[in-house]
């Protein structure tokens, strides 16, 4: 499991749980259940990091819990 913060919420419009990773731009997944969304976003995090490495792009260090205003 990654150390990036994951935000999971229910989307009424999508009728699915959405999992977003704020520290990795564009990194998100969905699922029919909370657990499925979390499992799916873990896969997407690995793919996001792999793609960034292949393209020579920086990979942010996980900061842990983020504060939102």
C-alpha cells in the first residue's frame, strides 16, 4: 500500500465511490464499493509512478495527511 493520502467519497452523479490522490495530479479511480475504489486507486498510483519514471518526470514524496481549508 502506498503512503499517499487518498480521499474517497460517494459520487451521486457517477453512482460510485471516487478515490482521489491529491498529491499526484490526475490520479483517481472509482469503484462500486469503498474497498473496490481503494484497491483500484492503489493500482492507478503504481501506474502513475511507473509512467512518471518512464517519462523522467518528478515523483512527489508522500507528505502524509494534508490540510484543506
